[in-house]
């Protein structure tokens, strides 16, 4: 799941259901516990600009610099 901002209420609900929200890297959260499949929640405004440029371009609020860097890197 991709989110622009930190989903505070969603994470509270997940914890209330007995699951764990684990920060994996900046902006990447794993949901663990009573869930039948691996789940990640990506918070695009928290992602590292250099490490996760391909994920940052999926944001609804795409920054021009991120788009240019992505296009340069992948030569579109």
C-alpha cells in the first residue's frame, strides 16, 4: 500500500487488532502478526531520495527533481 503521509490512524487500528507495525527503512513499514500474507506500507514523503527514487515517483505529489533523476537514471 502506498501513502503520501504517515497513516497514524491506520497504524493505531492495526495495533489494536494485535498486529505489529515495524519500521524497516525510512518510509517502509512491515505489518506483522495475525495477517495471512506479507504486507508493506510505503510512506512516500518519508522515503530516502537517493535509495528509493523509483518508489518516490509513484507519489501523487511528484517532485520535478525526483522525476528528472528517475528519467536520467533509467534513460527514458
